[in-house]
C-alpha cells in the first residue's frame, strides 16, 4: 500500500508490493519516495572531494554488483562519506504505471535512503515487508524478520534536496530501434558531411574570386583596410557633394546692383567667398538664403569686403 505524508504535496511511498493508488484529482501533483527494492545503494569513503568527481566513477563502482540492464546513477555526500545509487528508470516508470501514477503528475522523486535514514526501529511498508536502518543504510527485509514493528505513518515529512529526475525515454529503446536510430544518424552525418564539403569548395572559389577582384582594382589585402579606405573616400565624396551644392547656391544667388563675387576659395573644411559692394548690415538677402538651406556659415567685413565662410 502507499503511505501518504503531509507536505505541500502528497508524498507517496512507491514499492512493487503496494496497492494501486487512485488520485483524488485528475492532475494532482505528488512526491514519490522509492522503496529500497527499486534501487541499489552503497555507502563509501573515497579519496575525492567533490560529487562531480564521484559521478564519473559510478558505473565502475557498480559494475560487479548490478544485473544486466540500463542504469542511471546518482550520489550525494554526508560528512566525509558518499552515498551512491544505481537505478533503472524503466523499472521505476513501469512500477508507477502499474500503481496508477502518471509520470507527468510527479513533482519530485527521492530515495528512501535520503528521506528515512533517521527512523528508529523497523517500520512496516506492506503486509510482507518492513524497512529499518542498518549501518546507516535503509534496507528492506521480510516482515517475519522483525518481531516488533510499527506502521510507516509519517504525518509531516520535510523532504531533502536529494531528488532525482527519471529519464522517460532514453532507457526504453530496444536494440532494433537503436539500430534504426544509428542508421539514421549515419545517413544524416553523410548528408551533413557532403554539404560541408560542397560548402568548403564554394567558399574556396569565392575566396579566389575575391583575390582576383582585389588585385584587379588595387584593393588592400584585408577587409579592415578596405573598409577604412571606403570610409575615407565616402567622407571625401560627401564633402565634394556639399561643395558642389553650396557653390551652386552662391553662383545662382541674386545679387543687388553693384554687388559681385570677387573671390571663391576652398580651405580645409570650408568654402570661402569674398563679396564687394555689400555694406555691413545689408547682407540679409544672402544670410536668409543660407539659413533657409540649413547651412552653417559666418560673415565678417574687412576693408569694404564681405567675407563669407560656409562649413562643409
């Protein structure tokens, strides 16, 4: 039978000898504690410090213990000792299905070892089996082995952090399916390899064409250098276009009688024009036109000459 524990979620004890569990609600979430009959456990002292180092050793630790099957492994550390586990995902999932537990409705899965390690005496889990702790290991024994025994009834249980995640598909594939999957992977690998070879050939052709193009037009050897050249010429082009635009405004400007352009020069980043015949303060027809074109300019007077400077 399943034993229910009071917690935020219902906690059930999963054992092959348990009766079928009927959920009160269709999507009721539950926690599962696995009976010792559903996993293998060892308590070890190892010359390593971290769990990640132990996990690499788990298959070899259990290789002389486990019967044939597809196993997953887990481990956690208590003080200076490691508790290491091996379990069959398929066996656990099949047992869940037999007992009416939907895998999608299971929130967390725990080992009895991590949750019941501190029980005192023997506890009855069903009519024929009991559990108790021996040398720090939670073990499952026939009920006849223990005379004094109480039922496993825990109203409140604070679950540990040592939960596991079951592989629902990776361990339930037969050999024929594996061969088919392997064949598909080989075919895909060949297709990808062929595509890579073709792409490499096209890339090489493109690089050769690029080299020819660079040589023909005297371009630099690297894209960075060519981009720098492009920015330089782009800047020159923009400045030349502004120069043509501003010169066009000045040359088409309607001057008053006696006014004329005496000189036009380009200096650094500006276009400079000298006018004669324009008195100081009488240049509104020029300044208003420049303002309407959003042109930055400066006007000053010297020796009866109006000097106009426009920034390019």
